[in-house]
C-alpha cells in the first residue's frame, strides 16, 4: 500500500489545494498512491470529515499535523485528544524532545520532515547541537526538496540509523504523489499508520 | 485568436509551457517604470551583498508572467483570481519554465481552476500558485 504522508490543503495558510481536487487529480492522472495524509501547518484539523470523498474516490484520507520545533518542522501522525492537550500545536518554537516524547506517550509518532532544508530542517540543528533522543524516523524524500536537501536527509538517516519516509509536501493539487511511502501491509486508519511506522517495514518512493 | 473551449477541457489538461525572458535587460525595463529599481533586482553583486544568490525577479513580475501564460493560452479569458506563493527566488539571467495544468472545472460559472508553477533549470519549484479563469 502506498501512502503520500505529507500534504497540505487550503486549511494551511500556504496551502492552495482543495481535498476533493486532490482526489480528482489522483484518479484522473492515475497517480499510483492508495491514499494520503493531510498534515496541516501548526494545527490538527479535527473538524473536517472526508469519509464521503474516501467512498466516492476509493482513496484513503488520513489526518496528521506539521508542527514547528527548535529542530525544524516535524510531522505528527496519530494525533489524538491526549496529544492535543500535551503541547500547543500553534507554537513556532516547540522543543523537538517534547514533541517526540509526548507523541510517544500519547500513542502517536513524530517524524522530522525535510531535514535538509535550511532553517526548517533538522540537519543543521543536529550538526550544531547533536541528535535528539527518541527520533527514529525522518522524511528522506520530500517533493519540495531543492538541491542536495534529500541527499543530506538520507545521509543524516544513514549516520544515525533513522528509518526514512517519503511525502510530497504538496500545497497545490498537481504536486500530490511526487513522493510517498510504500508499506507491505494494509492501512485503514491513523492508528494503523502509527503501528506500521513503528514496525519499520516501509520504504520511501519518488516519481519526480 | 481562438482559445480553448470550456466544454472540451478536462482536469489534467496542461496549458502550453512558457519560457519567460528574465534577462537583466528585460528586468530593468520592468523595474524602472514600476519604481522598483533596487539593486537586488538590477545588479547581481548588489543582490549578493544582501545575501541573495544573485539578482532576483520581482515577485509581482513573476505573478504577471504567470497571468501572461494564461492569456497566451486563452486570449479572451478573464482571470477572476490569481494567487501565488513564493518558495524561492527566481534569478535574473536564469532560464525558468512556467507551467500550468487544469485542476478543477466549475460548470455553474464556466470557470476552470489551474495550478501554476515557475521552476528553475533543475526543475525545482520557485513559485507556485493557482488561478480561477473564466472562459
């Protein structure tokens, strides 16, 4: 099963894509993914209900978040009520250690994204201040990467033994499905996704 | 000049690509009359002193270039809304590529929504956006 783990809709301040249009695009262009995760910036969109779109298009739509930490941006999968009360998703300076620890405690999982990107990725921060305990997965393929960003992320993963996921980081419709993550198992929910990520059996894939 | 027919368009249809001229000569022609003749737009060395990789194309011009792509494709169309997000600078004297693709159709008002991108020579997205176009 292939899931694109990093996408933004119009719920994000810089997102320009409607979720229905993502679905329409995936089917029309035969994008080879089975579903995608909406990781809106600094928030968790608990209100939107995409079940009708899932049924209509036969595409799995899950929800996560992209929060901002002192080590750069971090995807959080498996967000639940406990985690929403554990830290303030709107903050720009969350300690990564807190996000990782609280995610683990609440049954979620935190994954630093686009690590090779200047300022908002963790590579430079790790070089300067060392790794953060508890990080086990990072995004090694990001659809918006420039230059050596993905290469740097993969080098960081290799050095510290991190597993790697892929995500498009789409903000417009036509950018979905540029990168994704292939799982050997079927995933039907956010809880399944967290379990699959913990198992460690997956690979980042790219079509760019 | 005949433009595309709304009825014939489908989600996924690509507009003709466009390679804009962003040479220093052309940029100076734009920034002078528009009152934007700052060194960051007109002088590579001055731009580098500001921490930029070189002189950059003004964002408002990038948006205009993308609007031009739409009107080359559909000369009689009306752009109801255009919205751009600047991810990284477009460099003066580079060779960017502008692309657009239909992502939605609204039968009720006969408009289409298109994605818009400007990429550099490496295919990296520098500017992206959307527009709603009445045909």
